[in-house]
């Protein structure tokens, strides 16, 4: 089966590759727009970004299955939290969605997000390292690498594929 992912981010690609059978499946990564703000600011916007990426990858590659993964932040009574969502789409079917881990964002990072900055550049300043989003991600930084961005997305991919398998057995 040809599976597409709507991103060329290595952490996202690694997550999908860890969950597919490379002897049967081929993964095609394409750089597509999420169709939402560069810094999604709610679960709804982050979900929509994942769905948009999944459909765009499917359309661009004509694959059998499209995957979209999107990270964002969401406001809660306890402050801003990281949020992460994924979507799996197939032609003619409704999107399957799944969400990932939540963790509070430190106040110094939250303040900059609320001023309109994007998490990626903030994390580069915060850690003094470039491309955090392509490696451990903010989740890795804030958990001292107990959970990396790729591992978090693996969890989401597992839930997406599990739901897809469940729906397929009932069809």
C-alpha cells in the first residue's frame, strides 16, 4: 500500500515509518500546507491542520492512505498546553482522528506564545539549539527526553491505524 504523509519533518516521518510494514507499504512524504495558522492555538485548529495535511498528501500523491500530523497549543484553566493531533484519510471516507499527550508549557514560553510568536523559534531560543521540532520537539524538552516528538506521534499513528483496522473489520 502507498501511504502519504503531509510533511517532510523527520520526527513525523520516523513516527509513521516505525508503525508500517516497509516490506508491504511505501511511505511518500510531501510538503503540504496545513491550511491553518503557523501556530495553531486550539485543539480544533490543530485537528483541522492534521486533516488538511492528510487530504492534501492524498491528493498530491494519489496514495491509498493519507496521514496528517499537527502540533499546536491549547488554552486551559491551567495555562497553555501542548497539543498534538493526527488524521488518517482514504478516498470517499470520513477522516479518522486521534490526539496525543498534553503537557503544560512553561510560563516563559507561554508568555511569548501569547504575544504571537511561534513555538519553533521560541524553542530554538529556549534551548539554544536549532530544529528542535525536527528532533525531540517541545515535548522532549519539557519531559527531559522521556517522551520525544517522534514517540508521541507514534502513539497517535498507532491509534489512527488501530481505528482504521477496527473500521475495516466491520465493513
